[in-house]
C-alpha cells in the first residue's frame, strides 16, 4: 500500500523529532474494534435521538429507558478488544516522556490497550454516579458489570437511582479535565484521530494547539470541519494509518 506509506511519511518524520506529543481521539478509533460510532451511515444517532437518551432530562423522565440503552452499550463494548490504533497510541505513551492522550470515548479501550493517565473528556461507561449525589457515595465509582439483574441499578449507599458516569449533552465538563486538556495543547505534535470534530469543546483543541505552534495532524477516512485547517490530513482508517506509521518508524 504505497500510497498510505506516502501519506503517513510526514507524520513519521515529525514523530522522530517530537518530544511533546498530544493525541485526541473519538469514536472512529474504536470502530475497528466493533464499537459503533455516533455519526455517519450506521451511527448511533441515526437510530436514536441524543436528547431522548443522553441528557439529564431524559434520565429524569425515563431512567429505565436510558439504562436499557447504556446496558446494551456496556454489553456490546464488553465484547470488544483494542485494535491496532489503540496499541500504537499505547506504545507512544511509553516512548514519549511528555505524552497526553485525550479521548472523547467512554469505552475504556485505550486503558485496555495499556495507556495510562487517559484524559477522559466525556467520562466512562464503566463508572457510576449516585443520581441524588447522596452524602455517602463517592463522586464516581467503577462498576464493570455488563449485565444488571435490576434495571435501573440502585445506589449501594442510599438505594436511590444511579446514573452512568458519562457527560451528557448540556452538562459541563470536569474543570480539572479541561485544565489537563489545556496544558496538553502546548506540544510539538497534536493528532486528532477518529473524530467528526463537531462536538465542542473537543473540536476546539486541534485549532488551538496549532495556534500555539504545534504541527497538527488529522487521521480520518472522511473529511471533517478540521481537515482543511490543520497541517496534515491523512484520509485513512486509524488502525491502518497508525500501523503504517509504526512500521515506518521501526524501519527507519
Ligand atoms: P462521531 O461518531 O461523531 O465521529 C466518528 C468519526 O470517526 C467520523 O468522522 C468517521 O469518519 C470517523 N471514522 C470512522 N471509522 C474510522 C476509522 N476506522 N478510523 C478513523 N476514523 C474513523 O464520534 P466523535 O467525534 O467521537 O459525546 O463524537 C463526539 C461526541 O459526540 C461523542 O463523544 C459523544 C457524541 O455525541 C457524548 O456522548 C457527550
């Protein structure tokens, strides 16, 4: 696949000299693992309206319906394994002392591939929060059950409802997460991989990194609002492009 090698060569060269590397990922990075994306022909938002499943109002109205959807996503994703894209990103995390991975994904596949200290903009599918924010429950806790006996599940402390530990539409992002994102924009190389670049504030990160002087690269088989504005757009699936970059780095 000569064309893919040619496409990734400028990125491979930057990776050789960069010392501060930041990667932002979206749903497309997990597509090859079998995790459905949100937008596009078979995207989740083609079959479901975000406002009926991914808002606090929807949960208040019908927690059982919202939980059925999240329980389905948990059981789907529990069967998925990291792909080559997750693996190459995890290897970069070991190679660069100054490396940050920011993800919009809630699936946990970056962590499963071995990336540590993932900055999760939209929370985690594998964490729960007490809906009532009861005084006894921690702010969030891990719960990796894929099958719940009781839906909606209950808070182990106050026995009220629990909600998924994800950020819903209309909710604010964790200020500490935003601070970590901002700090990671001061880098040599910023990659935005597998995201449609339409959801903010994630979509603002690559342009801001470029403004601060980073070389910016997009990897996505489709064009997005970011494609024409960044330094390099590699139009290819993440798992193929990152595999090609990794091989290129090893033979040079
Ligand atoms: P989207 O579903 O909006 O976009 C996925 C992107 O991945 C698209 O641009 C596809 O072209 C691309 N893609 C598909 N297959 C790919 C592959 N193999 N390699 C690389 N790219 C591929 O997902 P996000 O941009 O992550 O928010 O969506 C952002 C947010 O919108 C999500 O975090 C979620 C959603 O509503 C919340 O739930 C808060």
